[in-house]
C-alpha cells in the first residue's frame, strides 16, 4: 500500500485524477479510496468526479422534459423556429428523437467518450455540451462530432459514396471560472486547403437572467440560473457567505415564481422536472458551500414542499372542474332523452324528433325500446 502511495505522490495530476475516477467506479464510499491512495480528504475532493457525474445526469434531465419546454432553447442556440412549428402542428413529436451519446473507440483498451445531449429534429442532428467551466473544448467537439457523424453515416444515392455529416454543435456554459484562449469554432482542412469552418454557438449562463429566459422561452434552463452564484461562492471565505446564502435562497424563490407564470404553457410533468432539478442543484450548493445549513434550516423542504403542494392543488382543482363538466354533460344527455320520450309519448313523427334533437332515427328507436 505504501508503494502505491509513493507512486501516486510522484504521478502528475491528470494521471491521479484518472486513477481516482477508476476507483470511484468500484468503491461506493470515499473511505476505501482514501486508504488506497493516501490522499487527504481535501485532495480527494478536488480530484473527485462524483459530483461532476451527478451534475451531468441532473442537467440532462432538463432535456427529458416535454418538447414545449426545451425547444425554445434549441431555437435560441441554432436560430431555428422549432417551438412555434411544434405548437402549430407543423413539427410532430415523432420527428424529434434523442440519439445515443456514448461511443466506444475501437482501441486496445476500448476507451469510450460520452457526449451530453444529441438529438435529431427532422433531418438535422444537434449536439449540446453543458460545461460547468468556461474552458476551451474545440478539440473535444471535433472528436464528438466525428463519432456522431460516423454513427449516423449513410450512402449518398447520387454518388454512391459514404456521406459523413457532422452534427450542428453548441455549448452551454454554466460558470465563468476560466479564461478561454481560443474559440470553440474549428476549421476542417484537406490537402492544405480549408474545406469549411464549423461554427459552434455558445450560451453563457452568467450573461442572462430570468427575464432573458422568459423572453426567449429558454424555460428548461430556469433551474440552472442559480449557477451564477458558483463563481461568487468560490471566491468568498466560508465565514462570509451568510449574506450571499440569503441572496441565493431569494434567487431560488424567484425561479419558482417564474415557473408559476409558465405553468399553463407547459406540460404537468415539466414543472416536476424543473422543481426536481432545482432541488438537486440547491442540495449540491448547500453541501458544497453552506455546510448543509440550508437543509438544517428547513428552507429546502419548505420551499419545494410548498411548490409541489401548489401543483397538486392545481391538478386537483382541474380534476374537479373536469368532473363538474362531465356531470353537466351527463345531465344534459339525460334531459335530452327525457325530451325524446315526451315527444314519443305524444306520438310525434320519428324523423321530426330526429331533426329537433339532432339524434339519429336509430338512437331514437333505441330510447323508445328502453
């Protein structure tokens, strides 16, 4: 064990990080990893990818919502008009599908790369990467793009040649904690000539607020607006975070108020997804920066319990309203049958009764037999 500790001490950071990531796939707790590596808890925290993996899965939930919720974000990134097309029926649900995001590379150790979100709308393929830091990732985008293109190859019927189509790519940056040296756009060259420039639009979350989200219908990004606090919290000493904690909680409540405003324009499950993601992110911030104080104070439970109960109440009211309408329709149907019976008892002609009530002759005869 001591020999392993010495090896880890002499290894570079990237090598140790990969080794820790491997151990995390095999160990459910950090105690075993600390014993095997000889790292301190603080060192392991910096090298760990557990939170990163959890954040990835949380953020991907935002695109598992209804099409009404996330198509506005697609339109914003790629300058399309899919949301309006979907609402007016021009774009159908079966024309929107999510594609696999994990690609195994045929190497000696079968390494794999994993993209965040890949979806196909009509005949176009879109790839979205969600990054917690504002770093350079053009090379990774090239790798992703080529793997996606190969996975979706086809033969051009006009030339009978393989057709490899790169996806349209975009990046959503959650936090501005690094300085980018290069653009995420990249050039494709062949025989010393530039074939094309691939432009990669990006959305910088710290540059928008709730008003921007509502105006541009970026509804599925509402919960991640609280990531704007990550950089601030990283630069403030723990003992000075109380004021920012109250501001953070205020932001959460503001997001919930905005959710109320769009409640009638989205699907019922969308509200649940937004609340779930917001709750998970709030728990992450509470653990990472506030030592569980928010949870201890009951703010999380109160905020999300109230919100969920509000939606349950809305659903119950809607059900009662539907039941009321159903009862009225049943009563109206009964009244019409009684009217038909009165007409039959007065020996009125069946065809005349049909013209007056809108019922068919067969329906009238059926009522008469009963």
